[in-house]
């Protein structure tokens, strides 16, 4: 049975068009991590670059060269591009308050792609390409 978090996650652009069962399976494999206020989650230019984050609670700021770019909050997802490429991080992300995130790794994504039908693979890749075009 889906909980509220799973229902909200399904509304993220990257998961739209993918069955609820598949989204639940992905969420079940993800690690949750709590970041303390002012803890840096990601450093600009950092490697490895293979985890995306969904904010379950709290707020973060995204900055480039110490200039604040945007603030993200509950149900926002960041660094999904990290699931597809090996480039260094292009910004620093810092928790503004205690923040709980769901971590989606490249391993989880590739496991899903390798073990599910082709329509799901195409939908995930299409969504990620759309996100790339808007960055």
C-alpha cells in the first residue's frame, strides 16, 4: 500500500507515466538520510556523481561559487542528472534546517532499467533528457 511519501514521489516529473508498483519498488530500495542544519550535502566540483536526492522534509539552498541560486523544499528533487553522467557537481547544496532526503543511486536506476520492460526504460530516459534540456 502506498504511503503519502510514495504518492507525492509519483508526482515528480521523472516518475510520471511509470506504474505505481515500479515507483514503490524504487522507493523501497532507496536509503534515507538526515542532514543537520547548515550541513553541506553536496560540494561543488565533488565526485562521485551518482546520487539524486528527493527532499522528504526540510529545506536546502543551492549555490554556485558561494552565490545562492535557488531554495528547494519538500518533494523537490535535485541532482537527477547525476544518475546519467560522471561530471563533477556543478553547485553546492546546503541544508537550511534539519532535512530528510531519499537517495536514489545510479545502481538503483540501472537495476530498474535492466529488470523492467522497455516502456519504463524509455519513459525514464525521456524524462531525464527533458530535465537536461531545462538546466
